C-alpha cells in the first residue's frame, strides 16, 4: 500500500513539473522617445487573454504565458500603438518597449469635468 502511495506521489510531482515547464514569461521596461519611463501603459497579448500594466518605474511582467508566438501590443494615451511578434518558450523573454508620441491622435481625447 505504501509503495502505491509513493508511486502516485512521484507521478503527481512529475506531472506538475512538466505542466510548469510549458509556460514562460515576458518582462521589460516601457520608455518614451527621450528614455523616460512610462507608468500605466497597457501591455497585452492579442491571441490570449493575458496582459499587464507598467508600474511606476515603467516595468512590466506577464507571467504564465503558454509557449508559442504572439503579437504583443502596448497602448498609452498620446502615443502610437506598439506591436511586435514575440516567441515565448519556457524561460523569460525580455522585450523593452519604446513608444512614439502621436500628436495627431491626441486631438481625439475628450476631457469632461463635473463640479
């Protein structure tokens, strides 16, 4: 009986390790044309429902990404949309993003205030 439990435990450990090995992560820093970090940038993978937002230092991390090739999209008000193909394996992929200002698109922003 103990041998069966040990075998079952060993199999479950092997299966869980192989399941974790099938995912990777994407990390990087978002900056503007002047090298200044941008907080609050939305970063997502088009093909799946995973994404993140950059923190106050412009850093982002998307974890538990299944292996494969995806289109990474970064958007921020006042800047052009950034799109790049990224191939994710079982490790960490580092992709730094530099956004360009979109002066023409900024005219489309409407600000409404209530007092």
